[in-house]
C-alpha cells in the first residue's frame, strides 16, 4: 500500500522513531560526504500557503539527496484556475516521484493523496504540521531528551498543537497543553490522543493554566497567537492570550527545560525577547532540523515504495 506522510496519527511509534533515527544518520552522513539516496528522483512542491523554511528545506534537502525539486505555486499551475485536485494529482504523479503540498484544507491534501500514485507529504495544513514535529523531536534527541520526556505546549490549540498531541500520545511523552478558554484543541483530537495514550503509556494533560503545564517540564514550546488566515483576529487573540506569553518566570518552573518555537516568532507576544534569545541556539537548531527531518521522511517513503 502506498505510504504518504499526511499526519502523525497515521504512523506507529516504531515507524516515527525509525524515521527520526534515519534522519539523524543522514544528517551525520552528509557532514562527511554528499549522499545520493534519492539520485535522479524529482519532488513536486505545491504551495498554496507561503513559506520560508518549508520551501528551502525541501528544495535543499532534495538536492542534497541527489534529486531535484520543482516549486509549483498554485497561481502558476492549473490548480489555481479551478482544475480539480484529483486531476492535478493524477497528472503530477505520472511525472514526479514524490509530492509535497502546503495548503489550507487538510481534506484537499487527503484528496490529492487518494488519487496520487506517488508518496505525498504534508508541508502544512490547517489541521496538522507533521514535518515540523519530526524536526522538533529530532532536536530534542540531539539535546539528550527522548520519548520519556515532558513537553509543555503554551498557546493556541492549532495545527502545531494537534501535531504535538498526536506525536506525544503515540510515542509516549508526558505532554501538557495550556490554552486559553475557547482556544483548546478540538475534542475529536483530544479523544484520539487519549485512546493512543492507553496503548503507549503517554500522559496527556489539558489545562488553562500555563504555569501548571510548565512545572518540571523538559521542553516548553509555543507558536504565534494568530496563524496564517487568522490575521483579522489578532487584536481579539492578544487579549485572550495575554497570560500565555512564555516568560522567564515560566521557564524557571521547568526542569532546566529548553524552549522551542517553530518560527516565525512574534517577540513579546507568545514569548519574551529574553527567553527567546536565551534559547535562540536551540530554536535555530530546530529550524535547521527541518532540512534533516524531511530528508529522513523522503528517504523512508521512497524505501517503502520500493519494497
């Protein structure tokens, strides 16, 4: 069966950790010599949402693996003129070896994958951002942390929070999420996570108190208060999230924890300048690891297809 990388919830703990280990190996390998794991392979990249890290990391990653990436803005292809997603999928997958899509609707991504004859990777949707979570956990591993660690998410119950929740519940993390009232993760994802936790032993805590979430945590992570498409809500969200800025005082509650952020960051909103700069090295390690985590995902998917 064709394997895609659409959501963390589609994967087992063993598969997720296998991809992370592969990414770490390829990262180490590339420091010594150029790799050709995807020699002469082509990645089609469809962007309906703009990006810095996603475009550069996939494009450079494919080059470093011996392949080639094509940037396809929805404004420049027939998809932007009304061609059905399923038709675009059937055309592109006859010409490229893999497709990455960064879009709004997760359902649109799933439709593309349904009709694609090559692996499809989720570069971000409104529901999930799975490639970022893989980079985040890769960063944790490099900092000496593992699946027995505790992670506090402070802020919106958005696509990043959903992805963290799915990853934590499958892998077995102690995961605490603190969100303002009315901005919590949707109940459907909470229920799925609790079922996952019964199997993995994960501890999942939902709270409206950021200090409770941070207490004794190994990692504190967050995201912007208003994601792409929510800019008109900025002022409303600033009031709702006023107590959810990650501060030095919150970090002092942790177990000498590290701070992570998927970027871009709005200083003095979701995190203070002081905390961000103190942990900047970790945050930019995390940003670089998008490159390495995605190389691991692409090579793993290609190997699955070849079996």
